């Protein structure tokens, strides 16, 4: 009980602001979903915006049902006015808005608040479209965005945010109140501009350094024919988007950001572009200029920013050359209305896209890639680390950091260039041009060798095929081809590429994969532990007594039934009041530059735990290297059970075959106090790996 009281005292408060206007048929469902949140430290502010039905009375009735509810009655002023009224009285650390005709999942706040606690200043999530009984989930981009500078911020706004890759509605995200208060952020009157949520979010973005977009679907957006948004979408809203842009520009002038102001015409165009594209579908391309430019309230602001955008497109470095040319031509057409000229130019451009050599300009990404390679070539001792992942799997990032640390420690005179799988297609033509047969090629370790991950397999095989005459080290992998037709096809292709390539060294990270490689591939094979076992992280946080970390899969690789998981979880609850659910799979992509921060955050979680329950391989591996007691289950293939053989000597790591075995071990492992990672049995294998690489570098 004491632990629960302390936990509640430490919980940050969330203010849930719900504007209410004539929604008597929906209101109870909305408020109930707010009251039923599993995250309990909330205040719920109902803002009755001059309702003429029973909504106001229903708000007052809710006052007697839940002490966390507060009610404001005001004259009708619109959605923005109601939200602002809620903001004026909110006392929470975090702010969440949602609309009174919609409803939310009971774990919404429990899911998103931990991301704010880890330093993110905005958390966005997915939602359901509710059409009668039918639910359609959104599929928004999941990623963590860190703004190093305002140029990064501007690029994100233009290329991501305004393109709706993470949505912009106030109800699909949660905000930090200190930031709202510090910069006096409020919603602009929605009766004058369109998409007041877009305005508020764009203002908020100017003042944060980091945000995260997660895959969880947490909101139910009810489609109503009579909704404000539904009616507004039928109109021409270019003028109201232009007014939004003017208001945003005035706010940005207060930020003193030279970059945002200098490049504002690009943001102006990005704000207008979705509505322009929608109007094009309605009126047709030939009628678009007249439709767009009609009734613009401040045409001088509208026109001058579009003209400046044309100039800026030529100077920015994040758009492909074709896209720049297309945008400039389209803006000129909007402003001149010369349809014949635009049609002829579009036809020429379309023809040239099939003959890119006729363009002297590369895309800027390709130019940057070639220049980066040329700079790298200055050191004659080179290692190319190709095909690494930038998904949200922290295990993959641990592997990649361990690989780079291994080379830095043992081969400091060599330069290493890491090129991720997403970058590979851009770099590929230049790699073919500049890599010499003396250069060492390295492919990542992990568990994606086989037919379960086709993209990774195809990238790997393309690398092996293109540089078969180079020395190639394939870092420790689990190899697993299924018996399906796809599995047989992928394996046959791999055999064809690998067989006879004298310079390929295959490192398998456990015995099953090693035996498979020996049997199926005519190449040198070695048994080497997962490279993450070579890491020895330093403890940076204290262990919390009796804290259990629940790191269980919820994907195609899990084999534990839901009933078994429930049984195990209840057993954990009987031993500890503090169970933290975690995962090695983050709900967003992680780029190379963000890798070390994510790794450290994840290792800190392990350091803080007293016991880990997991069916993830790197859940077990991280437990080992951080000295955290662990109960490990198998998954759909052999990789966890086989990898466990490397660390069987560690008394605090236990592999189990069923839930009953795990339950019996919980008290014993929770009682363990000081656990130290002993990698002595593994060191000879890493020494062998060093010798293999040294031999290939001769």
C-alpha cells in the first residue's frame, strides 16, 4: 500500500479538456471514457459552450458522479474559445483535449504519459474512424523526432507535419502545460480560420526539441454528417488556410527564429498544399488557379510567399530535384493561370523522368551521399558497414553500437562507414563505383537472416552478390528459413550467391544456426556469440527493490498463450506491487544519430529492475549484461533457447519451458541482490572474431 501511495504522489496530473456543444446523444459516453482512465491523477474540465440542448444540465449532473470533474458554462464562442477557457483554469502538468462526440481508450493516458516522462514534449498516436459499427484505424507515421536546430524543425514541418504523416488534431496528441503557458499558446477563432488544431500544433512545434509518434490506436473519432469539420470540408477553404498562415507567421515572428522566418514561404506553401490538392480534385486542374486565388483576404501575403517559395525550393537540401522542379512549375501555374504552358511543361517533365540522365542534376540526397563517400575514401584503410536497420527494435541498435565499438577497440586505424538499409538504395550506385576489392564489407548481426524479413534478406543478398570478391564478414546472425515455398526460394537464392565466394565469413550466433550454415553454405562458418555480449555497460541508475520488468512479445514471434501470460502476470503481482511493462520494440523508428540515447534509456530500465520476465532475445541479453535477474521463455524459433547456452553459467539468468517453471523461480530470483556479468567464457570467441577480421584485412 505504501508503494502505491508513493507512486500516486509522483504521478503528474493530466488536465483533460472537453468542449461541449449540443452533444446530448454522445456526452455521457465521452465523459465516462475520461473517468475510466487507468491513469487516475486527472482533472476533467467540461466546457459548456452555450449549449441549447440538455448538454449543460448533463455536465452539472456529472459533478456529483466524479470529484475530478469541473464544469464551465459560457456563452457560445466556438470550439477554440471553449478549449481556451479550459486552458485558462487547467492545473495539470500535461494537457489533453478531446471532443465530446468522440471517446477514448481507457489506457490512453497510461500509454502516453510515460513517453512525456522520458523527455518527449509531445506524444502523438493513432486513432479509429468510427462509421456506425465499423472501425477503421489510422496508419500514421511512427517515429521519434529530435530537432537539433530550427532547420530540422522547418524540414519536419514542411515534409512531415503539413503532409499529415503524424496528424495535427489536438485530440491525437498530448501537450506539456509549461510550454503552453511559457509561450502564451491559445487556439485561434475557428470561425475565422480553418483547422485551428493545425495552427495550435504548428505554434507548439516552434518551442519543443523532441516529440514521439507511437503506433498505439487510442482514440475513437466518430464520423458525423452534421459535424463542423464535415460541413467545412465541402467548402473552398483556401482563404481560411491563408488566414491561418498569416496568424502563424505573426507568432513565429515572436520566436526570434531566423531560420523559421527566412524559410516561412515554404511553410506557407506546405500549409496551403493539402487544400489546394483537394480543390484540384473538385474543380479540375484547368480551373484551379481561379478557384484557389478567388476571395483571398490578403492576396499580397498569399502571393508574395508563394513567389518566395519558388526561390527557396532551389536552395533547400532535403527535396529531390524532380520534386523541386514540379513544385516551382505548379506555383507558377497557380499565380499566372497559364494552363497551356503548364500542360506542355508537365508533359516534358514526365518524359524526362523516364530518362533521368538527361538531367545534369542528381537529387540532393544522391549528391550528399556521393560527397560523403568521397570524404570517407581519404583514409585508405576502410570498412563499409552496410544494411543496418533503423526501425524501432532496440536490440538491432544494440548490435550496431556493439559492432562499431568492436572495430573502434580492435582496429582503431580503420575508418568505418555505416550505411543503413533505408540509405542503401541511395548509396548503392556510388558504392559500386568507389568500393575497391581491398575494402572490408561488414553486414549486421541479429535475427533477420531468412525468409521472415524479406527486405533485410534482399538487402543482405544484394550486398553479397555485388561485392563477392571483397572480404566480407557477416556478424553473428540467427539463420532461419521456413519450409514454405518462400523459404525454399530464399534459401536457394542465398546458396547460389554464397557458394564459391571464398572471401565470405559467416558468423552464426548459436549452435543451430552454425550447423545450418555448415550444412547449407559453401563458405567459412564460425560460431560466435551475439556481439551485444561483448558490451559491458556501466550502471547509471540504482536498482529498485522488488521491481519486475515485463518484457513480453505481442507479435507473430510469441508462443505463450494469453491465458498463460495472464496467469504469469498475476503471479508477478502477488510478489510485487511495482510491475513495469516494457518492450525492446519501440513504437517508432530510430535513426542512427538517435541510437545511443535510446540504448541508454533502455539499459537504464534494465538496471532499475530486480527481475525481468521476457520472451525477447535481447531482453535476455540485456538482463545478462546489466546483471539483472531474468526468466526467459522461448519464441517461435530456436534463437532464445540456443543463445541461452552462451550464458548458462550466469546463475541469475534462467531459461524456462513453461509458465509453472517461471512462477516457481520468481521468489528465488527476486531475492538475488548483487549480480555481476561474467563474460570470461565468451571472450575467446570474440578474440577469434578479432583474428578472423584481422586475417581478412591483410
